[in-house]
C-alpha cells in the first residue's frame, strides 16, 4: 500500500476514514451552532424572535436590523449605530498590533540568538506577565496615564494594549526563532553583519507565518477588548466594543435581539475576515520554523 | 582579517549592547506596568482601601476577611473545577481534531476556519447566543421539545450545582479550535522519516501516536497550556455574559470576585488581597512548569 | 407655572452672566441610559443645553445597572480627567463627595429654592455636609406590585390589601394554571422584592432600624425571619424558569397574560406603557400589601464633579438648573416611569400610576415614611448592600432556611461594615 507522501505517514482504512469525517463534521456543527443562531435571528423581525423557535429559519427575511445596528441604533443619546466607532477601533488596533508585533519579533530574536546571563529569567518574567488580570491593572494604569499626560487619548490606549500584548508576541516569536538554525546567524556575524542587518536580512524574511499568528492573536484581543477601551478612551477614541456594549446592554425597553445580533456580527466582521483570509498562514506560522524533510 | 584592537573592541562592545538595548524597552515596560503594578496591588492588600486606593496600613485584616468569605471559597472551588476541565477538555479536543485533520482530509481548508473562528468573537458577542442556547425555556431543551423529544432536559444553566459546567462548555467552544491549530502546526512539523521508520519496525497507529508523536508535541503542549491557563484565570467576560455569576453566586470565579469586590462593593483592599492570592497560585503552578520546559530547550 | 419658571430662569441666567465668560464650556456626561426611551428623554436635556450654547459630550457606558460606568469613572478620576457630570445613585454620590471629588451647586440651589421642593430624605443624597453636589432627575419607588387585570377579573380576585389576601390571590392564579408571580432570578431583583416584603413584615420603622441603622438585633430578629418566610412564599409562586431572567422579560410575562403579578420598581411601568397598556384598564399598580403608606425610593442623580474653569462650572450650573426644571422633570419622568424629584410639579401629564406615585411620595415624605431603598443603594453603602444581596439571593435559591438566613444576614452585614 502506497504510503501517503505529503502530510503524514500514517495510514488509515476506509471505515476509520468515514468515522474521522463524521467526528470532524459533528464538531463543525458544534462550532457553527451559536453563529447560526445569531445569524438567523439577526434577519428576523422582532415579533418572530419573541414568539418563535430560536433555531428556525426566518419566516420573513429582513435586513432592517443590520441597517439599524450600523447607523441608526441608539448608542447613548445619539442614534448613530456602530459606524462612527469602527474607525476609532481601527485607529487603535492597527498601530497597537504593529508595534507589539515588531517588538515581539525583536525580543524573540534577542532572547534566542543573543544569549546572555539571565535571558531565560527575562523570558520567564515576560511570560508570566501574560497572566496579570486586567482588573488590578486598571487603577494604577489610570494613574500612570494621568501622570504621563496620556489620559483619555488614543496614544494612551495604544500604549496600554502594546504593553499587555508584549508577553504574547514575545512568546510566539521566541518559540519560532528558537527552532531556527543558529548557524546562519553565526555565519552572518562572522561576515561582519550587525544586529539589525541580521534581523532585516535573515530573520524577517522567514518570519511571515509567525508574524501572521502574532497579528491574528493581537488583533483579536485588542479589537475585542472592552475594559481598557471603556476606561482609557476619550471622546474621539471610543472603540467599537464600548458602543456594542451600550447597544446590547440596554437596561429598559424592548430588547431588540435582532439588532443586537446584527450589531454583534458587524463588530466581529473584521476579526472574522482576518481569520479567514490569514487562516491559511496561521497553522503554517505555528509550525516551529521547520523545513520539511 | 586583522582589525585594529580598539576597532574590534568598540564594535564588539556595541554589538554586545545592542541586543540588550533592544530588549530594554520591553523589560522596562514589564517592570513598571506589570511587576510595579503587582507590587502596588500587594501593598494595597494591606491597606484599608475602599472605593479608591488608600494608604493606611491595616496588616493582614483583608486576608482574614477574605478567607472568611464563602464567596471566595466558592470562587476558588469553581476555578479548580473550571480550569481543570477546561484545560483538559480543550487539550483533548484540540489534539484529537488536529490528529484527525492531519489525515489528509478533503475540505481541510474549509474545516479549519470553522474550528478557529470562535476565538475571533468576543463574549459580548456570543454571550447572548449561548445564554439562549442553554436556557431551558427558549434554547436547546425547548427546541428538542418542539421537535418531539419531550423528555429532554438541559437546564444546567439554571441549576446551582451544574451551572459551572455550562461555562466550561462555552469556554471550550471558544478556544478548542485555537488549541487544535497549535497542535496541527506541531504535527505538521514532525519529520515523516521518524514515523516511517517506526512503521517499518511494526508500530501500530495507536502506538505510533502514543509513543512518538505526542511526546514530540511537547512545545505545542507548552504553548497550549500557557494560553489555556491564562484564559482560565482571566475568564471574566464569559462568566458575566453567560450567567452573571449566578444562579445566586454559584458560578463565581476569582476574576469576577476580584472585579466585584474591587469595583462594585468598594472593597478594594479585599479585591487586592484576592488578586495577590491568585497571582501567587499561578506563580506556584506555572513557575516549575516553565522552568522544566525552558531548561530543556537548549 | 411658566411665569414662575421664567422668573427663576431669569434669576439663574443673571447669576450665570455675572460669574461666567462670554461662552460657557461643554459638559461631558457619563451615564448608562442607552436604550430607546431613556436615551430619548435624556436627549431632551441635551437639546435644552444646546439651545443655551452648551455642547453635550456623551460618554455612555452601559452594563450592570451602572457598574461598568462606575468602574470607568474610577479610572477617569484616577487619571485626572473626570467627566463633568455623572449619573449616580445614592451612597455612591456620598462616597465620591467624601473623596472631595465633587463640585458645589449651592448657588443654583439657593437661587431656585431646591431646599423647599425636594423631599428631605432625598436631599440627604444630593447634599454632602450641607452643600448641594448633585441634581436629582427622578424618584423611583421599589415596593410596587404590577398586576394583569384581565387575569384577576377572570378569577374574580380583587386587588389585595393585606399580605394574606395577596397570598390567597396568588394561590388562586396558580391553581388556575397560570404563573402567579413573574420573577427574574437576579440578586438585585430579589433584593428589590425584599425591600417591600420587609416593610410588610415589620413596618417602616423596622426597615429603618434594620437597613439604615444596621442594628444587629433587628437584622436577626423574628420579624426578619418572618420576612424571609414571606420570600419563601413568593418563591413558591414563581415558575421554574425564573433563574437569570431579565426583569423586562418578567414584565412581559405579566403584559402578555402568562403571569398575574410582578413585584418590581416603577420602571416596570414603562414596559406596560410601551406595550400600549392602560393603567386601571389593562394593569393595576399597587403597593406590596403591608407596605402601603411607605415609599422605598431610589433616585438617579447627576453628580457634578470638580472642574477647573469658571466656564465649566457655569455649564454645570446650567445643566443642574435644566435638570431641576419642572418641564424637564415631567418630560423625563413620563418616559422613565418614575416621578419628578420636586414636589411642586403639576403631575397631570403623568399616567394614573404616576400620579398615584407622586401623591404617595408627598404623603410619605410628610409622614417620615419616605425611605431609601436598600436594594438600590439608598439605605447603606455598597459593601453592605451587596452583602445583603448575597444572603437574600442565597436564601431565595434555597441555600438557607428562614432562621439561618436572618442569622446570616446579621453576620454578613457586620462583616461588610
């Protein structure tokens, strides 16, 4: 029997394969169900939702909830929908993701190719910083931002996200570069190349996949963050999560579930797009830089 | 390739310093914004802070009060249950799916994003959907009844003893795809030669995976466990969106406890004490693990 | 009325003119009124201010009935850029005043004579050390019962006037196959019921002793045990699915005729009115039997934070004045379901239940039975309030029996003080 030449050397029989497909499909169903609920119910008029079965397809299809969530839903005293806040979120996320990824790459490079005393400890400390609960950070960070004059401003918010993302980006890049052959770096050093030269010419070109991982991770976390966004943003930098929260958590009145779901999916669209588009590179990126033999 | 003595020295000196310089902003940020704040919280736990930080020393009073609160015990107990189940189940599902997907499956390109996408959604987004789904009146139980299966019961979310398991379900849903991606990457990185050699030696598929593949996945296990553990500890949005800590306080977790006591109940001292305990526990568990793993790498 | 208002407006404007520069500053307002009706009512205030040349910078943060907003507030104040005006309830205002973070509204208050028209029990929260620091927008009351009239009429039940009649009425509804009590199983909802139940069990003086004075004997007394027993009775009339249900879904049950009664604050009235129901015809509003004559209240207020510039202070003063204006009070409270914070307002624009509420509030204020609601932060501080929540909801969910609950209550309050 011919051995599968590409991805795996493991052989499986027919029955096993059917079983595998079944399991995979069942799990796919499990993952898709909540999204299906959200999507179908966002296309129903409200009467159908309160009266009916959550799993049923819409009897009457309508995109009014989507239009409402985007531009006319009540967010505070203004009926603006989510539209104005999208740009704010983008302006916050893009710099924060870029900076933390670049720093993570540089850190990873330093920690794996330029060993010095205590580099393991520093890596350990950086890793541990992933665990800090945001609640204890809130008040002291507010104080620091106030002292630095960055309170309620976009740069302040970006700074906060960069700082708390560094642990993760460093983790990803460090693990990736650790598997990268050191000989190449040594050779370049002997040839007289300096730190940044080596980084630019040798490490960066192969870092595509892990950069994608880091970007996806950071993008997701920062885009979906609520606590920092609510506490540290100013009037012109309020991110979309705060607006979504205001839309969804209305305390009185009829809960327009269809609008809520539409708004929630709208809010998630950028991250979903990033996942679908970059998803291919995601798995490749997590492979510890190995060259297939 | 003779270089002048001073030239080499300066160059090497600079080269020696540049890496450290590059690393220093991150280290400085960590020192101030992470460890500095941890120290600040540590200090606060010994003060009588209520709504805002105060600096009047009260010694161990907050800790005494903390351990006297039944909520705290509930929260810790819940965390033990939740974290264990969450990490174990996510790892098993992630590993299984990765192994299955690795079998040259047609349609892998479509399945993978489906498994991954839950991670992209924040819980403000999915909390309501899950709450509906788990609600006996309008969710799965109701749908099953409508479809004819009258005796189906799934009211866990309203049951004080079982509600915590619904949180496990929702959390597993959100993250297991990501864990799968990590293991899949690890699997793809395994050299086929090793596997072929083992097969020639007559190893069965089962043994192949158990004896060779899984041990080779240790780095993936490290990343997965770090990510899962941090999510388990920080689970706040998920709990609030799904059960609000209820029924009663049955699904209280340390993250919700911390938030509640620091901000809602204006007892920042107790909140800080609980945070310190949490951090010490995490350190106690993660440090040996990290030490063991990092020592091996090199 | 307009003449009187006009005179006051003129006085205030004159005052403002002497203390402010040519253009007043903008106000930054932190609040959690983000849904249709309330937001619409708030934007009336926004438009008023705009007409007076003051811009409105909106900072809504909803969630948890103000929890998220209060957290945001802490961050903002710690960072040094506090908002100008913040929606706040009860003791929170006092806590912030104690931190010396709030400004001073005495000038406006004196010019408009607020002391005379705002009930004293309410003033206790709007003032700190004798100085006005917040402007009350409304007065909610929590010891109401909302009933579906059709169900009661169909079963021949009259509006209950005593606790026993109430229990009998609920039993009759239950026997007929409908849900007797529409309840949402969240800690604050159980606490809201508890407000009225405690008064029905022990009277307003007992309530004051237990929840305001935090007297340990009162908290663990037999009267409190009786109050817990009544909660158990209520529990037996709720349907099985009550856990975690939102309050407005419970109201919907009564509106739709699935359930007969809901014990909830008067914000529930807004749901009924929005559904087109008419008080007296489709639904009844009455006090929890045993608590007639007492009004447990909570009030949303806008606390004015300390600001640096004179223009900002002037803007705050104008905003406070607009909030307290009879026009705004009526316009806002019509939508919100609550009653105006000032007693000299003509309530004829409100619905029947609203007018009833106003009358009862005035009577209770005169009688000394206008008391702050424990469930909504107007009887004791947040730590104590939440400790009480814990015991009430644990008991409601079956963790203790009535005697154990009363004892737990005394312990919990003591630990939280």
